[in-house]
C-alpha cells in the first residue's frame, strides 16, 4: 500500500519482563469513578459511568525503572495529576458481560491522566467539549504493563501518587464506584473494544496542580511504578 507520506510509528508501551511491546489502539478514560474524587469535583453518588478519550499517541510510555520527562503543556497555568489503574485489553469484543470481562484483559499498568484543568473548566462552563483539557500531547503517561495472570489481587491494591516524595493521592482500587468488570461491560456496549485498547479506570481524591521541576511517582501494588518529571 502506498501513502502520500510515511505514516507515524505505532504508539506502544513496554510489557514487564518481555521484549515485545503492547501496541496502543485507543485510550478510554472513566470520569469520576471514585466517590471522594467525585465529591471534590462537586458531584456525589454512584452516577452511571461516563467516558472520554485521548489520542493513542498521547501515551507517554516509560520503561521499567525509568524517569520519563513530560513537557509542561501549552495554554495552561493549572496542570493537574490524576493517578489511575490502567487496564490493557488483549481480546476485543462488544457487549461483554461483566462476568466474562476478565477474559478480555491482557494486563494492568499504572498511569497518569494529566489534565489542563483551567481549559477543561472553561469548556464545561460554556457547554463545549473539553478534549482540549484532556487529549493533548503526552497527557497519558504510562508505566510498563504487567500481564493479568501475575496480578491476581489488583482489585484490592493500594493506588498512590507522591509529588517530590510527599503523598498527594492514596486510596485502594477496591473503592472504584464501577469496578473493572462493570466498566468493561458498560464501555463495550458503546464501543467495540479492540486488542490494544487502554482503559484509564478513574482517579481517587487528592488531585491538584503540578509545576515544572516536580517529580511524580505513581504506584499500584503489584505493578511496575511510574515516575514522571515535569520539564
């Protein structure tokens, strides 16, 4: 097949303990999926889940043990961190039942949903889409993916983020409003999931701004950690 210019390389993420990489198809994100985070954003209760997307090439992939640099994005003075458990889909499907969701999971990783909060809030006030607040370059830092069989207790794992060595977010995956299987069921009713899809499952309370020079260290028990420096 001929193209009018050379297509870009496929976005990909490291896999823990393997030389092969995980190719990224789409990035789905779940909004307000921890109750205390929903409250700090002005919402309460167990709402039906809602989703937004980031471009596949927004992923900022880190190798094991590596600190990856994230350029401070343009147009914002209020860049927020959101630590998240990320589910990597290995087998696609539509209308997947929650009881069958585990069969579609390749593995898990810890990620950051970086947000230009001032731009997002401006768009919300105007009733406009807020892609500009979520879907910019490097807005989806991600650590290496660990195959699911090696993480049997991920739904009980502690999830945490430190900024310059101090705790900023800390919770457990068990506090997800919509758990992993329920999220896959809901998501696959709206989109046909494909191998290579990533699902950012939501962030706990404690989101706040970062500045140039800050070092973010994100962890989920049982997974490779993620360290990002804002430059």
